[in-house]
């Protein structure tokens, strides 16, 4: 009985620690899942008119609020929810945080 409990405890710790890795972007830089902190770099990235998939790969910690997406009325000050402006092909050409 104690051996089984010990095995499940070790397994639980291993699973918990498995999620503690640091993610990286396609360009190799580390991802801060708390939101955008480098606004200059973010604005330069948006100026390249990325696709929605490129945006999600580069900023996985930012929720991309596309037209028609339902959201709450909460105010966020941590730059984790971006409301993009899209061109006719679906590329992001601007937007703002709410």
C-alpha cells in the first residue's frame, strides 16, 4: 500500500514539474506568458502584418480577440488580450489592448 502511494506521489510531482518549462518563439526568444511587456518589439511585429497563426506562435500568452469573439467586460492592464484590426486577407494590420 505504501509503495503504491509513493509511486503515485512521485508520478504526480513528475507531471507537475513537466509543465514548468519555458516556451520559446519560432525565432528562439523566450515567451512571457504574462502578456506583452516589450511594446516596441510588439509594434514592430504587428507592422509586418502577421497572420493569425503567426501571431499566436509569437505571442501565445496573448488572447487574440477576433471579430465575433465573445469576451467579458473586465479591464486588463497586463496586455494579455489584443483586439486586432484585420485587412481583407485576414492579416493583422493594427489593433489595441483592452
